[in-house]
C-alpha cells in the first residue's frame, strides 16, 4: 500500500484532484490546512474523511489518500469527537474491505485501535474486527500468544466488558487458537469462555444458543483435565460448577459423573463405574483411557496415606491392586507420577512411603501456612535486631 505523505506538496495536490469536486486547489494552502489539523477547514475544502467518498472511490490511491487524511484528522481530535471519527473510519474500511488487501486492512485497523484512548470501548469493537480477519490476513500468531489469557483479563477490566461481551471476544479468539493449533492457550481461553457463559446466565436466546454450541468444547475441556487431574484440581472443580457442564447431564451424564469422581477423588466410585460395560464403551468412544484413570486414582489414594512402612498386602488394599497385577508394578507407576516417593523392599515385603504430594491446599492449610510465615518473619526481625544491637556495643 502506498501511503500518502501529507507534507509532500505534489502528493497533496494529487490527493486533491482525486477526491475534490472543485478546481485544482493550491498545494501550499492544503499543506497549511493539514498542518493546522483544523477539521472545519478540511471539511470546507471538501476533505471530510467521514464522507462516503472513502467507500465509493474506485481508485486505490484515492482510497489510500482518504484513509491517511482520515487518520490525521482522527489523531488530532479529542474525547468523544475522536471516538466518533475513528469508529466512522472503521465502519468505512469494513464496508470497503473487499477492495483492500487483508494485511493492509489489519494495519489500518491496528492504527485506529492505537489512536483511541486505552479505556475506550471503541477499542473492543476494533479488536473484534481484527480477530475476525486475522486468519485471512495470515497473522493469527500475532494475535495469539502465551500472554493472551492474561491480556483478556486486562481488556475486560480496562474496557468494562460485561459477561456477554467477554464471551463473544473469547469465542472469536478460540477460533483463532484452533487455526494456530495452540493447545495451551486454547485450554486457558476455553475455561474463561465457559466461565463467561456461566456468568451471563440464560436470560437471552443468544446466550442459550452459545451454551448449546459450546457443548462439544465443554466435553473437550472436561476430557483434557483427565490427562493431568492432579495439576488440574482447581480447573476440574470450577468446571463441575458451571451451567454448561450441568447442561451436559441430559446427554453426557457419564462424563459429568466421571468428572465428579475426579473432583471428589472417589476411587471406589470409579471402580464401580468401570465395571459397567456401557461406561467402558462410553470412555472408549471419547478416547478416555481406563488404565490412566486407574493410575490417577491410585495416586490420589497413596497421597492420602500417612508416611511410613507398609506391608505389601496393605498397599494392595489401599491401591485396589488386582490379582492380575503386582504391588511392585503399581508402586513403580506411583513413583513415575512424581507425586509419590516410595522404596520397595522385596526382601522384607515392605513398601517405604517416604513422601507424597498434596493435590490442593485447603483454606485451613493456607491459614496455617500464613501463620508459620508470620512467625518466620518475626524471627528474622528479632535476629536482625540482635545483630544490630551487637554492632552498637
């Protein structure tokens, strides 16, 4: 795209010929008007950037020139006038996008975005337009990065987005994530999207349809947590309380029940669940691995045991090890999970349980940790005070 240099007299003259319906103006006069950034004077000379000429012109260089002049006017405006001008330019660009190369359109929309004040709601509309066109312009990786989930929270606060607006924004970014094949960011944004649908409730047809459309993604979000339930304890608990998950009860009761078992660490409940042929077929259909689930529940069970030395039979009962399996194999899988540190003493037939991880901190544990940190802080202060007094002696 050939941008017009507004300080070049010859280009200004060409610009006037292309857009003006009047005799050739003096280049110097146009230059003075542009430098003065006086919108009234520009309009009087026929250079109102909001007129339909931006859309109607068939000449590419005329469109370029109109956009550049529009940007100059928008940049010089303030307050509501700036927002009104910028949004009018954005509307004109979108209407005429068929004649603009995708990457150039995104460049101009980005310039408009940066022209607006940081807390302007207009930025939300422009960002939505950018997200909708990023794939076509082949700039998905520019919009989707590891910091995207964090930026969405900043945008929500900065632009004062309600739950419905936030869900529309996240949905658009989720589609981009799929194009970028960024699974990590997709998972985080998906959780935020489902939470936003939950916050907005079911008051509108639009939201009800969104929740219906989100069912496949909801299933995917639940299934993804089964791969690492120890690390995703908080996410699983959050999912279980969402309306979109509760709505799955009608069509995917087994999946919701399975999620609940993982949240509650209901080992015996899972064993009963897996005894059902229907439930096993359901898991196979969704690609949920029974043996992986069994290993996860055994990790949960082992982490609940007090540290110490156990007989093989005690471990067999605690981990629900079948006759077809060996205790040693089950314990080795615990160690490989890196959540349990255990030593096998085959000669004595004992298992030394030396360390276990904790899946989630409870409120009382956080309070206890806070008290310990306070005592440690007081102790450090006392030591420093004693050292200071000793130096003064």
